[in-house]
C-alpha cells in the first residue's frame, strides 16, 4: 500500500506486506493480521474468541515504528485524517467487556488527531498510554493551531469501560475555529466520575487569559 506524500511533502512509509486471515464457524472466531513496512515497521494482531466462553477470548497487538497513514487513509470520517507512528505491546484477556483485563503500552509519535471542526487538529503530538491494574495512565504533548497542549492524567477501568478519571491540562495560545478566534491560555484540572450512565465533570480553570484582535487592535482578558 502506498499513499501520496503527507503534510509539507513528508514521505509516507509504504506497507510492503499486509496479511489478514480471519475465520468464523458460527461459534468461534479467529483473527491474524501481519503487516510489514518497507522501512522495517511492523504490526501484528492476533485474537480468538468463542461465543460460549467470552471470558477465555484474547487479543494481542504488537507494533514497532508502524506508520498508520497507509491504513487510516481508508478509514471513514475524521479518522481518515489521523496519522502517527505506532509502537504497542497490548494484551486483552477476556472479551466479556464486564470482566476484560487490559494490560500493556501504546505509544504514538508525530501523530495527527482531528478533534472537532470548531477545535481543530492536534498535530505533532506524542501520545503515551500505559494500561495496568485497571487504570490507563495517559500523557499527551502536542500542538493545536499556533499553540500547545499538554495533558497528564489517568482513567479508571471497569472491565473495558471507563469508570472515572482525572487530568491536568496546560493550554498555551490555542484558538478555536470560528468567526471569533481568541488566543487562550489556561491551566485546567479535571475530575470525572460516572454514576450509572451519567457522567459528572468537575473542572477547575486557573491562570486563564484570552487575547483577541479586533480591527487590528489586540485586547487581553
């Protein structure tokens, strides 16, 4: 698989070989994906599950310097605009989502993640997630517009479902996309909790400033 050069003419790694083997006999399913890029990047995904024993199912993902663009280019919606170099060693034990155990690490380098039309796209981002003991420890460092975003936090897991979390976000000179585009800087602390199907967010914003240029004059709030 080959795609045209990326942003600023950046060369994209081509997938030299991608093998997908899957089977389903009405009760049991198996999956095996093996990909190799011409630069040496690799991706290996294996999984198996039986509908009569979901707790015994498993899925493993292992990747080394695998450029995701040649695969994400086929994805629908905003995902088709994402990119990044993937390193991963992840194991999912049990595919009953209530009792699933997830462990391992996922790292994305030089990644690009569309967030929302009014927010923009996170660029040149380093994203690290370490999953252990029913918790995801997350770190994000990237650029948003002309500014920067740094996030450090954790997400509690109940099986495979998020059950709460906390994060600190350092925003510097970011701008929403719209008719008015103020330049915003702030330190944000977030605590998330879930009660049944309802989520509650407790946000604290410190040292917030906003700069907006109107008629060639700059105002600071």
